[in-house]
C-alpha cells in the first residue's frame, strides 16, 4: 500500500518520508502486528489529512503565464510544498508574494521602489484591468497578508485558517487565468 501511495502522491513530502516496512530488501520479513497496524495507521492519517477538492488540488491545476520568470515557477513549487505541509502563514505569504510579482511583471514602472500589492490592486480596479470577481479576491488577499503579522491579525480578525488559504489560492488562480493573455498590461 505504501509503495502505491508513494507512486500516486509523489508531491506529498509526508507520504514520501514514510519508511517501507522490512527495509529496502523487498524480501519477506517478520513484522510485528502492532508495527504493521501503526504503519498502516500513519499512512491512513497522511492520506486523510487532505480531503478531495483541497487547496493542494487547486494548486495542482495552476498554470503560470508563458512570460513568467523562473523565480515565479520556483515560488509556485514552494507554495505547493507549504500547502502540502499545512504551513498556513507561509502559504499566505507566498500567495501574496507571487500575486504581487505577477502584477509587477505587467506594470510599466521601472522605478526601484515597488508600488506594493494594495496599490497595484487599486490601480487595476481603476483601470478595470480584471473582472470584478478577480478584483474582489485580490482585495481579500491584500487583507489576508495582514494575517502574517500578529497585531493586524487580531485587529482585523483575519486569522490564518484553511478557508483563507483557499481564498488566497482562488485569488491567485483567477489572476493567473486573467494573465493568460500576455497583452494585459497596466496603463494601456
């Protein structure tokens, strides 16, 4: 079962880390019943951690625009790992960072200071650059980025949880869909 799970879930670090019983020899070995029960229980827990339709499943379907940098592709892989490991703060931070980098890639200003995600979303709203649903999700993502800081998290009642991770990934997914058209640019 473990070998099959490792083949089916190659991106799952937690499942890949589980050790095969009886060593790597592949031969038949005497295994205590309690060890077998414990191993099967750990595998089952790992598989049950993430229900169908989870954030990880959503991430699997994301496609970067054709003009995306190699750094953005690496960030997306890191985001996948953070979501797979349940690192909510990291997932929120990376979702916002990737979103900001995507928006900056279509922003004509070459100054050294970045305008920031809030300003980019506001400008996209003024320019009607994206659909309303995309803009609403991006505004939520701007708010969720505060969830990585202790005081704004409490003040805004925007606590890290799976629903906010799902929303952050939805914002990213909608933005990526909008940016499939490489002609979408600020200030045009």
